[in-house]
C-alpha cells in the first residue's frame, strides 16, 4: 500500500504539474472535498475565465508529502486543517498572505484564530469554515435529554448503538473534555485517563467509521449515535431525514476549523489570491458552507445575508454565540505527543 | 535469421517489459527499502541506516495484532474462496454445455464490472441491522431481533470472498478445462469411484491452478485497505490500515515503509510455501 500511495502521490504531482505547464489561466488547488462542489467552483471559473484543478486529500501528512514531491509552482492554493497551518509554514509551503484586501472584519471574531494562521507576526492563511466534532444522533431512537451530557451519551444504555468518528484528534479531544481536561492542555500525563474513557467508549460502540460510513450507519439505523459527529455529518441528510440531528453537550465539544492560503512559489499568486477572496466572500462562503460534500459554518458572518433561513436553521446560525463559547479547539499536539496519541488510539481500536 | 539476429530480436521484445519492471517495481522497491531505514525526527525526515522502525514494529503490540488479524482474515478468505470457487468452476467446466460456458463465465465475473468501493458499500447496506439479510431472517422467524453483521470480521470476509471467488473461479476453470476427459474415463475404467477419481486424479492435476489462484488471493487480500476499512468498521485493524494511519496525518513514511516491507516478507514466505505447486502459466 505504501508503494501504491507513494506512486499515487508522485503521479498526481506529475500530472498536475504537466497540466500547469501546458495551460495558462489554470489554478491548482489542494483541497478538502467540500471545495469540489461545482456549485462552488464554477462561478469563480466563469468570472475569471480560468480552470480550477482540484485535488482532494485526506490528512495533512498526505498533503505535505504531495507538496514535497512537487516542483515549486505546481500548486497555487492549499486548504488545510487550521491547527496544521504552522506545519505547512515550518515546511516553507505557505506564502505570506496580504489580509488587508480581505474582509477580516466581517469574520466571527472567535474564528479569525490568529494563533493558528499568524506566525511570528506574519499571516499565512485565513479561516474559511468551521464546525464541531460533537454528538450526532437519531432523535427518534434516543432520549434527547441523554445527549446533553457526554457521560450519558456513551453510557451502557446505548451500548452497541454508537459509532465513533474515525479520527483520533477530535475524539480524544472529546474524551479529554469529558474528563475536564482542556484540549489545549492535553499532555502525556493525561493520556492514561483519556485512554480509559476511550476504552469505555470503544467497548460500547458498534464501529469506528469515516465520514461516509458514519453517515450510512446513522441513516440506515445501524447506529443511533455518532460520537465526533456534528453538522458536517447530518446537515446533508437533514432534508430527507430530519430526525438525524446533533447537539453540543453541557461539558462542551471540539471545534474544527479549516484555513486557506497561497502555496509558496505559486506561479499564479494573483489568481490564487482572487480565489481566496472569492472563497471568503459572502457568496463563496454561503456556497462553501452548504457544499454537497459536507456543510459547516462559514467564517465570514456576512454569508448569513446569502444563506436561506432553512440553511441557517440547519447550521444552527442563531446558536453560534453559545456554541463558540462552549467549544474548544482541536488538540494540537507537538510531534512527540502526536505519536503517543496516535499509538493510544490504535491500541484502543485493537482492543 | 542468424543466432545473433534472433538474440537481438529477443532483447528487443524483452526490453520494454524489463524497463517497465525496473522503473515501476525495482526502483520503487529500493526507494521503499531505503525509506524504511530512514527516521522521522519530529517532523523532519532523516535519511540514514537505522533499524528503529523495525524495532518499533517489534515493540508495539497493536502492530503485532494487526499482522495477526491480517493473516487470520487472509487465510480464512483464501480457504473459503477456494472451497466455493472449485465446485463453481467444476460445474461450469463439466456440467454446463460448451455453448453456454462463455455466458456462465460472464455471469460468474459480472460483479467485477462494478466499482470495488461501491460494491463494498453495497455489502454494508445488505449486512446492516435493517438490511436485506436481517430482514429476511426476521421474516422467516430465524431470529427474533436483528443481529450485528456489518462492521465485523464476518463482513470483511464476506466482501473479500465475494470478490475472490470470481478470481479463483477463472483460474481453476482455466485449469480444469485443459484436462483431457480421458483421465477421468481411464480412472473409471480401472474401477475408481467418482470420489477416488477426483481425489487421486483430478485434484492433483488441478492443484497448480488452485494454488496459483490461492496465492493471488493471498497477495491481494493481505495488502487490501478498502474492504476492511469499509466493512470491518475498524472493529480490528489490518496492516494496510495501520500503514494508512501512519501516512494520513503524520506522514511517517519510514515506519509505513518498514510495515510494507514486513508485509512483503510475509508474501514472500507464502510464495516459498506454495512455489512447489505454483504455475503462473496456468492462468
């Protein structure tokens, strides 16, 4: 699999590299799946008469490896987990970003997150979308009062009816919050307690599932609760199955955020900047927030003028002040702690 | 044509395949081998000669468990697939009229025509608590409440067997169809029963085809990521899943490469074990 992955990364880089050389007026972006929605990309392509080549990736490690194997100039735009912006900057893969031309004053103040996007006084990225890793559930199958506390969410009562989102950082963040440990404060000494919580959760879960598998499990009744879920998991199903919903328990939950920046050495820095301006404009934000891949809150509050009332209801627009106050950012471990956390996660899965 | 001319012509035919193999197997393999001896310090890749990644594999219990799980699943899939594919290939080769055999083979491999990923998700729906199998068993009163089939090892094995029975049917059929009917007639004439004919004549003669198919099943199954990831529900981890976790966030290519080399060592052992019967020309 490693050979295949490496070959895949190399051939991907080569193919995009070739197209970048051949075509002028093209933009190459490494993105998450929500950016691949034609409803989001086509208006930009039409307005600027360019072609946007999108490459999806999973995991910051894969994205950084792909960038490392590419030539300078192959890529123009990078969408990245907010907590990993510093990793891209350390690897010299993001260019400084001139935010004076961006509507930063329109952002929800809590998600500007200079601590993520600005390093040594230089801004390299801006937040474009955020949401929560919390509790998704089927309101017809569980007692909604039980969903208001992490202790009752994964109690014996729901044994075998739980799926866990398959990403160790947010789920371990939730386990830390359940034990009154702030996600930003997680250290090696906290891991045994977090491990115990994870073991309990694991023993009562039916599966540990990725995005599609977790959605499928909830939609088909295979499970009634997804720990680590949120609006990004259930919003796209809201129209057909309104009973699938989500909440933030009283202990709080984890907040995710994704950032966007210009890749260092881009051959189209002006076009890349135009793309970022479009993505964080009110219209771009509304389209990104309701992408067919997954929904999430726009960082720019002005998107509220464009979104419909129904869309804002699904996103819980009016509850955002409470949610922002109640949630904590993803854990952002250093390299050594990251290894310990990942080992603990894998040990738990193998139990 | 002179011997020298024939030799040059032979080289001309072999060179493209040789270059392809060097470029896309030998070189990547050497890179992977070198990578497995490198280390990741913090987030910086340090090239060198270190066995620390192999030591890590030896030390971590969850990695050992992943190898065990991979082997158990692969052996189960291989045995079950052979047991199902052999009778199917036999029926197609000896019971289906010659003019219908092509259609029968086409039907046997029809599931190949759908996407591997889509097929796996389809199985997830079929095996769900409210899926077709549970509903059928509830309907005939076999069970009183739905049982958990999805997100288990059973689901992973089912998805694999569905795929590999098709592959094995083709390899075993190709072997059976080459057998002259005179072997069976001679055995019967000499007084052998149907079972004795199969046990002492047909089976030994078709063993190379069976082992070849089984070996391919073993190789493809032990390195597969998609099926256990979708159908297994992470109820237990296989080696490819552990490799993907190393790559996804931390980009730990050295450890991932060491795991891949270790996996390759297991495949090599399987090859050595089956080499006696392996006949790739029977495919």
